[in-house]
C-alpha cells in the first residue's frame, strides 16, 4: 500500500484539480491507514488526514457528511472516555471545517460542567470556537492571563528567530510561519478583550506584543502581521492568489502554515 505522505500528496493534487470524489477516496484511505496499530506514531498522520478532509468538506457534499460522522464519533469517545486534550482539539478543528463552532462550545460545556481543572486544560483548544460564536464572557474566563500569553508566545518566537542559523537548511518557511502563528495567537487574545469592551487593555496588549520582539526585522514583520486586514505570509506579494479560480492554491499555502505548527505536512 502507498505510504501516508504519498497518499496525502496525491489527494492534494486531485483536490487542486477539482477532482473531489477521487481526492475524498484517497483521504479516506489515509485516515483508515493512520488508525492502524502498525502506523506508529499515528497521531500526526491522523491530523494530516483530518485537515485535508476538512479542506475537501467545503467542496464535496459526501466528504462533508462523512466528516460530520467522524466528528460525532470522536465526540462520543470524549464523552465516555478519559479527558483527552488532543482529541478535543481534533473535534474543534473538524467543527471549524464544518462551520459548526457552536458544537465545540456545547461539547466543552458538557464535558467541563463540574470540573474547573478540565475546563482550564481544554481552554486553548476551544477558544477559537468561543470567539467564532461570540461567547466572549466564557472566553475571557478561560483566558486567565493575557499578558502571560504574550510572554510565552513571544519567547517562543524569539527563540525560533535566534536559533535560525544553527538549524540545518530547509526550504520550509519556518520563521514566516512562526510570525503568522504568533500574530494569530495574539489576535485571539485581542479579539476576546475587544469583545468584552476592554479596548484600552487590547491596545496596551497590542503594543506589548510588538515590543516583546527585540530584533528590528522581526518586530517590523510582527507589526505588519498584526495590522487590521493583514494578509498572511503565504499570500502577500501574490495577487494572483486572490483570483476566484486559484482559491485551491491559497488553501495549499495554508497547509504549509499548519505544517510548520505540526498540524499538517509542509507539502510544496
């Protein structure tokens, strides 16, 4: 049987060519293969399969329906099994692909109704869904310390930038993707503060997030990434990517960004 990465690349090529039924058949095989005991470790393979499946769901009704069934199965495991942050993150990712963020919120409330510690453990996984449905009050309660988020995320980005010359050369746009991910995390915090009417706090945190980056070039890139309406790193300078007929290539570039964070492979 063809290996997982090869199946994924073939499924991506088919999706970009709008051969959605064929792509769905391949990604279904990849998902099934990733769950086999012999596929170790299977966690990243499952994430890659589900991420691409989510991309297909927006184009292909059978893929959308099948993905909803997978989501429901995973949610059922969460309800009956031990706490699993990775599994909840997968459900939240699938809900985002299905356009059903409210399901993530409902599941989260059900799982954590009498467990404050579990709610804190699940907070990061469900925060985007809470923002999407406008439940900023709950999001604010889960966001224990906005300044700590800036401290932790900026420390990671600064380490990535400082160690860039000590790593082996790779074509993967690691720093650009890290800037993108940093800005995404900060924007979530800002959105929660703004949603709660804490405009001054949001402005102060925005300034703090920029000032936390000492390298001039990196700080300039972060400032740009945090501007309203800023294009992600994979779209800037590529006006042809904004044409209606090339949306598939935009989705391909998003795969690269997710790959740098470990959710999907950085396939070129």
